[in-house]
C-alpha cells in the first residue's frame, strides 16, 4: 500500500493577499495626509501668533496708558511706540530684541511658509491701540489718528489658503472668522 505524502504549496491564498492589501490601504489612508502639504496647519499657527501679538499690543497699551502701534511692511510687522514723530519698535518681552515679526524667508519656523500681504487699515499701514484698547489707523506723515468705522482686516497666506483676521472697531476684539 502506497502512502500519500502531503505536499506544501509555496503560494499565498487569496485571503492572505486581500488581508495585506487592506492593511496597506488603511496605512496609506492614515499616513498620506501627514506627508502632504499642510498649509492649513501653517495658517492656524501663524494666525495664533498674530492674534497673540496683537492682543499683547492692545494689553500693553492699556497697562501703560499709552498708544501702541503695529507698523506693517511687506511680510513683517513691528510693535512700536511713538518717540517724537518716529515709530520705534518695542523690546520683545521674551527675546529682548526689537519686537519685529517676519514672515517667509527669515521668519521663525511657524511663519517661514506663511506670508503677510500689506494690509490697509482705513487706508493706512499702521494700526494702533489707545490707552483704552480702542483700535485706530495712524498716518505716519501727518501724525494723525483716525478711529476705525469698520473692522480692519489683516490677511495671512500659506500656499493656496488665506486666513483673514478681523480687528473690530471700538472694542478692538481680534477674531479669526
């Protein structure tokens, strides 16, 4: 009597192959968004930084009972006081350098991939807060303050995404709609 010897096959079953494909698909679905462009995170981080700086300027104006100015230029802003007729950057409370915030190349890591288009604050490029925290636009040439009649908007851009920050007139509340 001949005995049958069991032979093993070197192939995978269909179920094993499907299981591997499902695991790879789930892994790809989890990892792919992390690898791609994360402009939404860049915008969120930049918006938080800008809101915090503006609130600092507003609170500093209230605490010191003097006007504080935010002077905008291409891809930067400075938080300043008025010395005579010149806006002079405050000293940053932590870094002990002039309170200048740069976007794009040269900016800190959270702002390196973001840009700050030059805003128009009631037709000017300087936003100020008075001793009550009320926002105004400031004309550096004429040295005049003008109360805001409508919300001022400061935009931040990263890739295809733009986020607008609103500074409300009268109250100076800073929101990210």
